[in-house]
């Protein structure tokens, strides 16, 4: 105890000695000229040209006042940068110039993009997906799985060759990976972050973002193969109009005759796979910075992000219908894409004109080379 009191007194005495020798607080420090900007020309702003002053002019009446420069920065003015434009196209620009993206106010581009994303894409895109899910749930509840009416014959028709199935499933698997990771990136903070907490949600989203970036090019390549593979049988035909006018007979249960693909599938092909698919892929490749020769500025990324998100929400809504029909919505559809074959009764009931062409010998019932029978094991004498 005694030792501590002595130490404390010692410290107090040295502190008092230092305070006596220290220079007064307002004494000038050698080489540094201090100035109180509040005391310098406090009425400088009464000059009518005060607001138009350049930074240099302002510095003369109010040294240290950089407001004109920051005002320009906020307006998106680009300053000088010695970095090459090809490598750092926006090096001289801190805040982007003002724009008005569709749905945003006129403001700097970063804020305008944020408004479009948060006020339009996220709420309306999310609602669209929920509406599509609700619609198929309602349809399933009221109509259930579309069953075959007639008995199966046991005679099979090859609907999809191994090549067609491989192309389809490569594309579908990439699509599901992209859709799940995209949904978590866009909406995860509303439904996952509160459950997982910040740390786990951060890691999950980081992992999914990388999966998204790598699944994208796989989707792009397989999409082109799917388009080329299925385009011929998706070309419009006269009977498609009747199919569309009658809504395919989905509600009446009286299916409208169609060739290999009906008009509903053709709408999905041209609208969902071809048009939206190519828009999503093109904008995605820009976001992945995979388009050679393109100058990647912030506005390039903002515009491609908005296009990507809008097209992708529409595409997901359409594919919710496709996945429903391809799984629980129609008996026999999924196994056709899994194994390649449908029963004659399925072909007759769902694609009557296609079935008639096969019966007439215009289309072979078996298009791919059937798998060779397994070699018999050599018998030993
Ligand atoms: C998990 C996801 C998916 C499932 C379960 C699924 C299931 C199916 C099934 C069962 C068929 C056969 C329909 C019939 O016999 O007429 C089919 C056809 C088809 N699917 Fe998918 N699919 C999926 C995802 C995709 C994706 C992501 C794409 C392309 C972006 C796609 C494009 C097609 C195309 C082009 C056809 C041929 C019919 C047409 O041209 O409309 N599918 N799918």
C-alpha cells in the first residue's frame, strides 16, 4: 500500500513539472501557420458570386474551404487522372453523373440504380415469383396431376434422344443452381439472414455468388445447344393458333391436338428460352466481365444488372410453370425427359398430330441408335 502511495505522488510531481515547461496551447508551432477559418471573412458568403466561385477563388476568401470542389464531385464532374483510360476508365470520377434510370429519380447513377433495384426489381420481381408459385399451387389443388385417360399399350416411342436429354439436363441443372443462388443473393436478407445470422448468411451468399458466376457460362453454352436442338420442332404452325385460343384445353380437360410440341411449349421456347434466355445470358456475361473488348464502367454494370434481374425474374416465373408441367403437373412427362420414351397412349393423348405422323411413318418412333444388348459372358466348355 505504502509503495503505491509513493508511486502515485511521484507521477503527480512529474506531471506538474511537465505542465510548467509545456508551451501554451495557442503558441505557434514552428513552420505551421494555423488559421481559424471561422474568423476569416465570415461574411464572404454575402458576395453575390459566392456560389459560383471556383475552388481557387473560394480558397482566397475562405482558406481551407473546399466546398466548390466537393460540390462538383457530387455533381459527377470528372477530374484529371494520370491512369490510362483503358485500365481505369473511371479513375478521375468519384461520384457518377446524374441520370434517371426507368423508375428512379434524377440523381447520381449509383443512387438511381439503388432506387430501381430496391423500389422496383426486388419487390415486384419477388411478387412475380410468389404469384407464379401460387398459381401453380392453385392449379394443382384444383386440377391435380393430368392423368392418362386410356390404358397404356406398352409400345414405346422415343421422345427425346440421349443427346437431347443431356443438353436439357445440363441446362436445367445450371438453371436451378443459378435460380437458387440468385434468389438467395436478391432476397436472402429477408428470409435467411434473420434465421442464419450475419456470419453464416455472409459465407453462404459468398459461396453462392461464386457458384452463380461459374454456373452462368455452363448455362450459356447449354442454352445455345438446347435452342439449336429444339428449334425445328418449335417453329410456329397453323394449329398453334387454335391451341392458344382454346388455352390448350388445360381448363376443360379436352387437349387440343398438337405436333411434337404444343403452342404452350412453343411460347416457353421462344419467350422463355430464346428471348429471355439470351438477354439473361448476354447481361450475365457482362456482369461476369467475360465480354472481351468491353469497357467495364459502373454504368455498364448498373444497366446490365437491371436488365439481368428484370429478364431473370420473368424467366423464373415462366420456368416455374414449365417445371410444374414437367414434374407433378403431367403424368409421364418427367419420365420422358429422364428415360427418353413415352407410351403410345401418352403420345396420342398429349401430342396427337405428332403421334399420327409417327403412325404414318413420317417420323421414326426410334430416332437414336438403340443401346447394344449386353455382351453374353463367354461360356466355358
Ligand atoms: C428442373 C428443371 C426442369 C425440369 C424438371 C424440366 C422438365 C422438362 C420435361 C419433363 C420436358 C418434356 C416435355 C415434353 O415432353 O413435352 C422438358 C422439355 C423442355 N425443357 Fe425442360 N425442365 C427443366 C428446366 C428447363 C430449363 C432451365 C430449360 C431452358 C432454359 C428447359 C427447356 C426445355 C425445352 C426447350 C424443352 C423442349 C420442349 C419445348 O421446346 O418447350 N427446361 N423439360
